[in-house]
């Protein structure tokens, strides 16, 4: 092999390891808040996948009465994003959150959608229903390609 191919392969390997390490740090950030919130009672999690745009994950620590005691969110495109604690929703019943409540906030659109998803997931779990998983952008694209080929 030529020397330039070896350099490219080494570069790609280093980038893969760097991404793996940064993803590991991001997951540790998630686990830290999840462990903290689960001590309160239930944890409601909402997700809005971004694809090429900013995605969001929100996590609420909810007591047995549906009152939010803790909240944290992550919003961003890259693995550099970390969870941040937020106190705007403390002492609010999770069922009272709706689009009107979120209208006055300065949260990005994807974060607002993740918050509403967390509320919906909480209500579904309370009823004993299963939470459907949204398809990833790659799954949506591969589905379109399969339909186009058929």
C-alpha cells in the first residue's frame, strides 16, 4: 500500500476512536442525571431527533403525583453537547405542559418538541402503553429508497 493510504486509514481510525470517546462522555452525562432523577421517582424522557439539524433530549424527574422535581436537557448536533440542568419546570405537573406553556420560552423548536414528547411518553407509561420509537433519519431514508426501487 502507498504511504498516503496508510495515513488516511490511520486518520479515519483516530477519528472513529475520538467519536467513540466523546459519545462515551455524552452517555455518562445522560447517566449522571438519570441516576439523580430516578431517586425522586419516575423519569420522563422525550426525544426529538434532528438528523442534520439540532436534536434534543429532555429528562424530567417526576414524583408520584406527576410534579416535576428535576429537569435536564441536551440540545445540539454534535457529540460535544452535554446535559444541562434546568429549573424552569420544577414544581409544575408534567400533564400541564402544552404548546401554550412553551410559547413564552426561548427554547429551540426541537427542545420544545422533546418536552412535549416527554409528556406524551409519561402519560403513555402511566396508562401501561408502550412508547413507539421514532425512526432515525437513516431509517427514513432507507425506507424511501426501498419504496423508490420497488
